[in-house]
C-alpha cells in the first residue's frame, strides 16, 4: 500500500502511519482473530506509533511488532553495560551465523545482546523489549560512527519488539530468543529492496504538479510493482536468475523477448524466437499464468 503525501508533509507523521496500517489490515485475507506481525523501520520510533501498534491487539486478534529504535547517549550507556560474554553471534534467516567482511578483510560475525532491564522503559508499551546488534564497521561506515562507536570499535543498532522472550510467536519454537527477533527484523530489508524496485517502475519521479495526475501515477506504479512481485513469486519461483531479479533484468530477459502473436481458426498462437536464452523460462511462466485459478 502506497500513500501519496504533499511535499510539505512532516516526516514520520503518526496519522500517516495509522492510515497505512489500517489499509494494510483491510487487505489481509484473514479473520479478525488472526495473529498478525508488523515490521517497521526506525520511522516507528515514537510513543504514539508504538502505543498505536500495541492498541491493535484485541481479544480476537494478537498483534506482535518489531521496529527500529533510535540510539542516543543514554542508550549508548545501556549498550556498554552487558559484559562481553553476554554478546552472542547473530544468525541469518536460514539459521547460519551472520558474518560480513571486516575492515581488515577478515570475516566478522554480527552479535546481539538483550538490553531489556538495562534501561528505564517507563512510559513505553508494557512488555516491550530492546535488543542491540553490533558489528565491526565497514569502510563505508567509518565516517558515520559516533564517538561511542569509534571508542568501542563497533557499529550498533537497536530493535524494539513486544514479542515475549518466554513465549515468542505462537507455533514458532525459539521465536522469543533475541537472535530470532534480530533476524526477523533484518528480513525487513526485503521490503526496502521492493521499495527501490517500485522507484524504478515509475515512482522515481512524479510526472506532474497536479495532485490527481500524481495520484493516478502512484496507483499505476503500485499495480506494476504488484505484477512484478507476483510474476516472480508465482511464475518464476524456480528460476534462480529471475526469481529475485530486479525490474530491469525482468524487462531485458522476458519483456523484450522477440515474439509474434497470431490468430487462426479462433485460436491464438504465440511464436517465440527459440534462440532467445530465456525463451524456456518465458514459456513456463506463460503456461503457469494460464493455469492460475480465476478469481471468483
């Protein structure tokens, strides 16, 4: 769901967050008593947004959330409290240790630690937890480090969540552990990738000074993004080069496929250039598209 806002709209507006969340909930094909997980980046760092997320839970619907968190001097003090033995290796979504190449060229693992109880959270949602992540900064990050990060030699981030440590997510063993919450939040990066893809599908620049024309443009870009996402998920899921491809790649390999559509005896025939490297992938996607059940 995309929300077109005026150019003078304030950043991280609470009303906008509520509007987007309400629209997203209306689109979920789930009963009211379903369990829902909401993930938001650091834009959710405010009392109003987190209180609203907490209020979405009812007697028939449980809402768990994971958000980014801004770090100031007081939270840096909390980060400095846990002893070294408390910091444990972070995991990727596949369960493997999450490692990146450090400044010296060697592999360094992400590390996580629970900060809940080390910082006064009075006034924030009841049951909220804070989980810190640290990693050796890359060369690109060296110029953006705070004085605290330069002194410790680590780059830090904090995640806030209402997923309880002892219970986790219903039916997901280990989901209350801090490394699970950290990996769950980092998986939100896929959303950022899709946002960048939508920009390349038309939202990079709005075409007009007219609000109505721009609103229509945003709607068209949203439809294009949906078609792009569902094409990869439903039709190209077993094509390694195309399943996670960017829009430019899909356009070059599939949309530009030389072909001719003819009609004869009330039947249509699609003639492909069989020398095109991705002709087989296109044919498979075409057949799968025709096999999808019609909406009723």
